[in-house]
């Protein structure tokens, strides 16, 4: 697993998604409930950025149609989305938020 710097921990406001791109992959990095999560930034229902949505109860909500995705699992909690979005491993080193978007072979 290869981790790369996504952003600084100090750049993250609680419950406010930050969009980054890692190896061409759009990622939404979120600090909420004392943890940092990284989730694919494109809604599985509509091709829109999840980082423009709101975060509440460890979920990120798509601003367009209201589907919410669990930040821990990527699973949708209600319609219209029926497919999960990928979540990515996160490590914190000092002020650096490191994310791995690579798949192990």
C-alpha cells in the first residue's frame, strides 16, 4: 500500500470536506467525530462531487439528490444511490494526512 500526502491536518475544518486528487483519483478528505476519513469524491448515483455536500453523523451527503454515504464503509444509507463508493486508508503523520488510493495485487 502506497500512501501519499493529501493535505495538512491543519487544513481540515471539522465536518467540512476537502477535495483533493491523488494519482488522478478524486478524493474527499473529512475530519469528523475526532477521526479523518478519505472517500471517493464522486457520487455513485450522479456524477457530482461529494465534497460539495454536508457531513453529519459520520456520513457525507450528496448535494444533488440527498444520498448519504457512510465515511467508514462507503455504503449508501438511502436512495437514490444503491452502490457504495470506495473508501481509502488514512494515516496521520505529524500535520500530514496520508491517503492510499492504490490497490494491492
